[in-house]
């Protein structure tokens, strides 16, 4: 039988003992030791690590078997190893903190079926690798959930549908409602910490970063300890300040938009505007179809607001917002059939209105590119029309109408990207091969006038955009 050594940095942690292949021998054998580093392998005399599941900054997790339970029940052994050279007093403080977390986990897991049960918590003191040195480790043993976490599912299946995300949201909100009512903030919600068991049941895992906001003896009861996952933590948690139920709701919303878009959290956050820009990543190729009900999108956006007091204040508030209008919308909705959601009932938190995902905001590059297209194409149209009708007024009127149609088409995204190059190229080719459309100008003059018109359009657009930004800040 293979037994895995739990000592960090053990050169050869895999050990094989032929006598342990016999179940009777395994249940009665005395302690076994790592053949490389001498670390005791049978933890607390009963838990047999067989496989490394993962390693992080605060320790590691191992798949293990409990040799004192009929059937050799599988479990997860988490090893907590305080970093650095700690004094005896610091080690005692760390042990108290882990024991307090273990007590919280025991209470939560025993009372809620979607949180793994806690089986044991114990320290292990062993001789260190250096002569005369001792190492101390803390172990937490909990229920093993056989399945895949949502991060693994995302890699395997790609983007989640709206219905799949809605299922995750509703199930985890129920867990958070229970957890928050116990005065606990999870503080590390992300796809890898939500596990789907083989029967489809969702579990919230990894309460190693759990924060008990009441009855905490050491330090401030509401301050954060700096444990979080980059991209998923809200501003108050990253700043080391107070954490709230809305802190977990923020991380849950980030989790959901990463599932919807199959993009990393850092790719969805615009640091320049300090806003989440995720909606454009769930819009289909057709501008008349979206993959997320606007009501659900607005709820996620409110969960993602930077200020903690502007978000939903509890999991129940989010559930109420979801239930205020049927959220079982089809995965794809035709924009012509989308109606405005009803106002939330009196006393509930309003949902912050957002731009409809059917028309994502134009970036600065898109605006200036559209201006260049309008100026260049408008000049070509004016030159051709003036050559045909010989009337300045008629030419100006017709050119303005055509240009207005083109601009409107851009605002509706009927014309975008490569269209902005193809259309003026075709127009220029027509004028190039039909000299009578040049109005007596040579081709170089046509190019110069058209480019000049494009530059003027870019300049005017940039000026108006700057004025708009300044007025927005002032008003």
C-alpha cells in the first residue's frame, strides 16, 4: 500500500509498505515512518494519507483513509503549517486560532448538509530535519466530497449557461444564509471552493480563511487577516478592514461571472474605470440575442459594487431579488421580447440599473475609429455627389442624410470592426475607376481631402468626449 508523507519539502514523499496491503494488518499495525525523512505516516494513529490533493500557502491537503472506520472511509486531511520561524508563544496562538476555526467548522458541518463534516483536529510534533530541531504541524480532518469543483468543470465544459449559474447562485446563497446567521464570514469564495458531488449536490468548501465576527478573543472582531484570493476579494477585504456578509456576496458574484464568461477575474475588471466589464463577454454574435436575463445581470452587478453598503446586505436579500420576478428565463432571449423588470417590493434594496447587455458601451478606440470612418466616407460621398448634381445645397443635404444613416448603423452595431474598412475601400475604388465622380480632382487630392475630413471628425469627437467626461464629473 502506498502511504504519502505529509512533511513539507520531503524529497520522496511516496512510501510503499507491502504488509499494509492486508486490511487486517493495516488496522492493527503500529506507527509507520517515512523511509526518507522519518515523518510519522499514520496521523493521530488512524488517518493514512494516500495522495496529495493540493498545496497552498498555509499548508496542504491529502486524500486519506480512516483505518478505524469499517470500510476504511475516505476523508480529507488538511495540514496547517504556520510560515516562518515562530516562537513558542506564537505557535500557541496559532494553535488557538486553528482550534477555534475547527470548532466553527464542526458546528457548521454538523448542522448543514452542504458543508463538509469535521472529523478531527490535532497537532503533531516531530523531530525536524535539522538535529535538535522540532517541527509542529496542525491537522484538520474533514468529510471527503467525491466530485469536481467548479473550476475543474469550467475547464472541462467551458462557459456555464445562465440556468447553470442560477443554480449555483441559489444553492450557495442558501449555504451563506446559514453561515452568516452563525456570525461567520467565509472570505474565500471562488470556483475551486465550490464542489459538485457526483449526485449533483453543491458543497461550499475550504473554511480555512473563515472569520468569526463575534466571540473572538484575540484582536478586532471584524477586521480581516489578509487571507483572500486575488481578483475575488472586494476592496474592504484587500485593505485589511472590516468584512461583512456582503464581502462573501461580492466574491460569489465574481465567481459567477467567471463561470459565465470563462475568463479570469482580472480580465473582467477595468482598473481604469474601477468597474466590472463582464456583460460584453456574454453577448452573442447577433446583437439581438443575449445569454443572460437582464434581471439576473443587474443583481450580479449590484453584488459587485465597490462599496460594501451599496451591495445586498444579506443572502436573503439576493434570494428575494431573484424571486421578485421569475428568473427561469431561457438561455437565449430575443431582445425584442425583453421587458423591464418590476420594481422590487417596498423595503427591499433597489437593484442598480445598468446598461442593457444587448448594447455594450463603446470604447474610446471604437468611438474614434467610427469618427474616422464617418469623416473619410462622408468626404468621398460628398465629392461623388457634387460631381453628379453640381449643386452644393443638394450635395450637402443628401450627404448628411447618408452620413446620418451610417452613424445610426454604427450606434446599433450593424456596422463595426472590418465593415469600417470595407465600406470606404469600396467607395474609394468606385471613385478611382470612375474618374467622372472626382469632380475634376486627381486621385491624390481625393485622398488628401478624405483623410483631412477623417482627422477633423476624430478631433471633434475627441473634444466632445472630453467635454462630456468633464461635465459628468462636475454634475
